């Protein structure tokens, strides 16, 4: 090869090598698609109109209602043990009454849990004035993109940012410490995964089953028919006419009517019994699998096949320990770290859900437990009255020991003096 040709070939190779090393760039106001392309990420795959599924809707309603009805309070540990309600804290009213002018605390928590389950992530942001948090607001999870800046292009290396596009198309970038982030099924601890994504095949199966039932109702609950015709079937127009004619005599509107059949036709029904196909067993299995994905117990979906009066109470407590308690702990930890100052945490201030609403037993069981605690000398009557929302009675704030007759602990043995 001549020297000049060799030099030209080497120059082309170097040019190709330099072009392969070209630095990628991104605009200062990128769109979500540009961000995904630059960082090599993809949007979460959705599973269609999941709320059209009756089981999905019921499970979502159960989970959101159970979470929203439990009050979230600000508490403070006491020096000698126990804790008190910290009503003077600025977060107390936001979490128990109204986080912002537009939502009640119940609706705010309900929407938070819905977005966590349905989209995999829920995001709170807060307003801050004069050294205190003055409002909590819920972001639309569909408009938020999580970015892990592992190259340090935006700021600190390996920092997490939240890109939010509001309804007007404006981009707002939140650092990780300004967003209270709740996740469902976070495989990497940062990105949550929606329930519907992981059970999309089961949701499709339920919707297919509903389509089968709907078609049966539309057909008047009649089996499909096979029409035999003794004439020439090569004429496509005639075949279409015959199909249209016999489709018109079916359906709900013709149920119970006598339909005349021409002599050249023979009509037979196909036996397609849903029982023979184990349709209802398969649908029931599908419902249980969707409920299991949500952590919902069968009795909560009115499936009482294996439930009795006694074990329903135990199943209700199992729903708390197996499903709801995890949500409460995750929420408390995120609120404590993101919404409380470090010096407040050092002072023993923390957030806590009051789970008595779901764990409370029947009145007879509660009163027997109270009696045991009071006569055992480790619960004061005033504490019981406070738990039962009864007014304070003078003299009830003393420990009593029951030895035949209940007397104050301070008076035990006084009769022997």
C-alpha cells in the first residue's frame, strides 16, 4: 500500500474513533423523553385501565381506607418513659386536620396511598416560612421523574433529584431532602414499582373473564348456534346475509320468543357450559391472587368460605401485622427524617400512627383487659378513661391494687397500722 494511502486510512480510523468518543449533551430545559434518553432510563410501564377491574378497585379501596382512617400524630418521649401527644408542634395540625387549604388529612393520606400503590411512588413537598413548615402538598406521580446523577452533571455526584413538570409545562427540580417520598416495592430502594405492573396478566385475565360473562348476557344466556344450510355456500354475499339474519334473532331482546326457521336451514346449539370449563373456579383463583398481591384478606372481599366469627377478628389483626404495619412504619420513618429537624428528633419528638382503630377488640374484651390492668396496679383509671374518650374524673389518676377490694396503691397495708 502506498504511504499516502496508508496515512489516509489511519486518519479515517482516528476520525471514526474520535466520533465514537463524542461527548453527549443535554439542553438546560430538557423534556422527560430527553432525560430518559440521556440517562438511559425508561418510564414505568403501565397496565391499562386497571381500575376497571372490580377486584383491583375493591383491594385499592380497602388499602387506602385502612391507611387514611388512622390518625398520624406528633409525639414526644417522656424522660421517665412513655410518650405524650405534642399538640403544640406545627406539624400536629397539618397531619391530623388539614395539610393544606384544599385537602383534609383523610383525603391527603388516601390520595397518598393510592398513588403509592397505583403508580409505585407518592411525593409530598412542603412550604416553609419563618422556620416552620406551613403546608404539605401532594405531587402528581405521573409528572415526576426520579434522577440519580451518578456522574455529577447536575450537582453533587450520586445525588437524587426529582424532576416535576407542572400542569403549565414548567420544570421544577427538587433535591432529595425537599421531597417526602413514599414507595411501593422499591427494588433498589429509590424507585418504587406499581402493583398493577406486576399483576397485569392477572388483571387482563379478570377482564377477559368479564368479557365472557358480558357476551353471555348479551346473547340472552344462550349457547352459540351452528347453522347448516343445504344450498350453495360459495356465494359470500349470501353467507354474510345468513349470518346477519341469525345474529338478529339472538340476544336478550328475543329471549322467550318463538323464532321460525326456514326449511333449508338446520340449527343446532353448541354446549358451552361455564361449569364444565371450571370458569368460576378459575375466576375465584384469579381474585385471590390479585388480593394476595395487595395483602388483602379474603374475608375483606366478602369471601367467607373459610372464615368464622372467631377467626375474622384474628384475620383483621393479621391484616394489620402482615400488610398495614409495614406502610405505617415506612411513613413514620420518612416523615421523621424529612419533616422533623435533627434537634427535634434528639428531643424525642417523633411521628406515630394510632393503630387502636383497627386493633381495638369488642367492648367486653376491652373492659376485662382494663380491669386486669387496673386491679393489677399498672394502669390508672384515668388512662383507661382517656383511651375510651371519657372525661377526667378527680381521683382517677392513682394506681389501684385489687386484693379482694380495689384500693389505691398508696393505701395498701394501711389497715394493719
